[in-house]
């Protein structure tokens, strides 16, 4: 899925280059996956994380994620890394969260004397100073990606939904034009979908902007939704400085 002629989701492509590389001059497709550092109580969520990674591997898509090794985030990262190698995965985590969103795989010390997970299992990890820097760097990786790049929200808690809504707000404000998709497993995001309908009905979201945040029920459809994403004509066309 690195060009408009990419094969359907689930069909194998050529081997990847590096996360920050390109294929035939076109930047590689990168998807940031927001998700929980918990596995949840329903096994369907963990299986969705694995299946999303499998579909990304089949379509030669790189992963940007929160850098943890536990829960859904750890599962999607290690599954993709096992299928496509460490160059396909970039984790970005604040230093303060390292001791909470990790397991025994954090056994490598990088050049900055920071403890990070084994690269061959979870890909490359960047440790940053705070949450704002984490989110900025995750987004910048996606913004630099090729066709089909965007953001997918797997199941998660407060942090996951905050990241999804901030990225959606940035789209509405014209900061970026990448797609955002909720991967709605077993109705997990039904309440958010209902709220979107209510917000439009009550006049707090323009009807044309409702689909800034799209939904899908399978990993295949989530990836297709990003490839086919259309920017709303009702967004704010504001000018933002690049810093």
C-alpha cells in the first residue's frame, strides 16, 4: 500500500525498506496505532492487535506506536516485528512511562544510556522527555509517510481516546490531512459513534466533519479506509507554522 496501485489488504508485497526510507521515490506508508497498554478482558482485542499487524505486514506498512511492550501496543509491535523485521516498527515512549509500559524485554541500553526493549523483538525505540513530545513525534512520522498513511485507534482507555481525539481535532483545524479510523472491535467504540451522531444533531460538530473520524470493524477495512480517506470540505483552512 505504498502507491495508488497497491494490492488489496491481505495481499503480500515486496520486502520493506527502512521506516524512514522510501520505495521508488515514494515515502513508505506509516500507520500510527493508538491502543491500550492493557490487553483487556475480551480476547478479541488482543487478536485484533495481532490481525492488524498481519494485515500491515501483508501490505508492507510500517508501524508507529507508543513504545510499550505490554497490552495491545506490545502485541501489535512484536507481531509486526516478527513478520517484517525491526525496521518496520518505531516505538516512541516518554521516559517516565518506561517502568509502567514495559516487561522483561527492556534489557538494551542505547547510546543515550536509556533502557529500551530488544530491537529485534519490538523494533526501534525512541525515549522522549514528555507526552507532548511523544505525540508530536508519532504524528510527524505519519505526516511524512506515503499514500495510505494515517492513524488507527484500537481499543484502549483514557490515553487512547485522548490521542485519537487530538489527532482528529488537528485534522479539523487543517494541521494535517491524514485519515483517522476507529477499529471498532465487538462494539467497543459504539458509544463514541453514538456521541458523534448526537454532537452533529445538537450542532457541535458540522455534519460534513463527522467523517473526519471514520470507523471500521476489521483491520482490512481500517487500512482501506485510510487509503481511501477524503479530507472534509468543512475543515478550517488555517495556516500553521512548522516548528
